[in-house]
């Protein structure tokens, strides 16, 4: 057994016999296994609160809280951990009791080191297997949700395009007519008509509103176009350092953030994740997410934490804020076009719709978790450069 296999395993050894615990810890440490120690059940639970571990080796017979009681607490609180019980020769029933309460296995004292390490490896393999299974289930669930959203968005997109076109025509008529009236009002013979100022102001307001409405329809048409592009144009793809791109996005929203005294931080792993993607489209998504976070934060203790990580397959960008959060009902709708909870003039409800389309086109996924009153976390997963 090499250190490579064991040095990623964290263990808590719980035994009230000091010398036995010390010696066993040392011997395990010599084999590259990192061991924390506790001299009793209560202490073990305290340690676990701060330093969760993969495997707990637990003596059955201890002063105070005994091993079985401690085991039950552990199993209640730390689903992913495995417990190996240690029993005296005379108390094998304790071990059996432990298995009934969810222990991985039990060994009788004095334990042979090789035997213990083999058990530890078995428990560790089980943990890894369970984790992989859990991740696979989560991944499938995410893809399924994504498909449901995709179908709805395509339907909504078709409808939205129709509506946008229909609205563009009357908007053009309103704009032309307002322009014509402004021209007529500016003629010298019209300058003396009563309440000319009110006419002018009214027309100005009509113009502004029309401009805003056409901007929305344009954005929407653009959004639907982005959404329905089956293929992205690979010629726009380059190697993108996600850290540099995120830094650029943060710098761009910095003035808006500092107005509200919001702290924006960035954590990244080494080496920095590199994706093969379209930097301009991705920047647009990051800006959308960051400005949503800024807008969701009202107090001056606001914080936005961005982090980057990557595996062999994918890179992850996480943008987390401690803003107002999103209710369950709204969470199901935030990617729809025009869905907004903001005042007119502040939100159009297009940002996330576009972002979703862009990320899907870049071969990635975008997901969200939110707790009302606590904050929101958006996660973007992108393919990495291979
Ligand atoms: N970080 C966030 N925190 C709270 N709510 C959010 C966040 N991001 C998005 N939302 C909700 O999703 C809605 C849609 O977002 P978006 O598509 O960007 O449109 P807009 O920002 O124009 O309203 C927002 O109105 C808001 O209710
Ligand atoms: Mg927005």
C-alpha cells in the first residue's frame, strides 16, 4: 500500500485509553493516514463539527458517552462518513450492535495494523463509490431539469418573437407620428399656440417610451436568435482564461458595486481553468449575473463571492451573493423571457434568458440555488480545453 492511496484519507480515532490511542495514531500516521484524536464520544462530536472526516474509528466501551451512542449521533449528522468500531474480546455484542446502528464493520482489540488499514481502505472505497453515485444522480437530475427548461424556453421564444414583431409595427407608427407632430410644433406659426410646452413634453415622453419599448423588442429578438442558434460559430472560440475574464467582468461592475459598498471577491484554483469558448458571449453572461447580484443586495454588508474550479472534464464558475434570494415559485421562472420582479425601467427580464441560451450554445450548463433572505448562487459549467 502506498502513501498515494492513504494520504487523502482523514480519520478520527476515538478511544479513552490515551496510550493505546497515541500509539495507534502514530502507526497510522507513519502509513500516511492523517489522524485526529478524541478521548471520548462528546469530544469526538465536537471535533467533527469543525473538522468533518471520512472515517471514524470508534471504541465501543468508553467513559461517558459510549461508542454506540456516539455512533448513532455520527450517523444522524454525517451521512457520508463511515465508522469502524473497536471492541474488546468480551464485548463482541457491542460490535454487532454497532453494525445494526450503521457501522461499516467492527474489529476486536488488539487490532492488527494491516487488518485495520485494509478495513479503512474498504470503507474509503465505499465512500468514494457512494459519492460517485450521488454525483451521477445529481448530474442526471440537472440535465433533466435543463431539458424541461429548454423545451419551455423554445416555446416561449417562438411566441416572444411573434409578439416582438407584432409590436414593432405599431411602435414604428407611433414613433413616426410623434416625430411628425414634433416637426409641426416646431414651425414658427405654431410657436404661439396655448400650452405648447405641454405638447412638447408629452411628445418627448412618447418618444422616450417608444425608444425603450423598441430596445426591449430588439433585445428580445436578439435573445431568441441567440437561443435558437443550433450551432455556435467555432471561429469565435479561443482559449479563454476564466480567471482573466472574470476579473474583467468584476472590474466592469466595480463602480456599480462600490456605490452600494458591495465587496466582490474572486477565488481561483491553480492552475487557472482554461476553457475553449467565445469570450465575448461569456463576458455578457458574467456581467448579467454580477449585475443581478448587485441589484439583489440592498444593505451595505453585501458580498459577492466568485470562484473558479476545474476538473478534467469541466470548468466551474460560481457566483454567489448574499442578496435577497429568490422564492421557490420565482426560481422556476427566472430563465423565462420577460420574467422580472424589478420595477419597469430597472429590469427587462431578458438577462437570464439570454444567459441561459448563450451557455447552452457554448456547450455548458447554468444552474441556480437560492435561499430567500440569504442569497443566491449561480453555477456555470463549461467544457475545459483538452
Ligand atoms: N442574484 C439574484 N438574486 C435575487 N434575484 C435574482 C438574482 N438574479 C436574478 N434574480 C431574479 O430573476 C429575475 C430575472 O433576472 P433577469 O433575467 O436578469 O432580468 P432582470 O434583471 O432584468 O429582472 C430578476 O428580476 C430577479 O427577480
Ligand atoms: Mg438582470
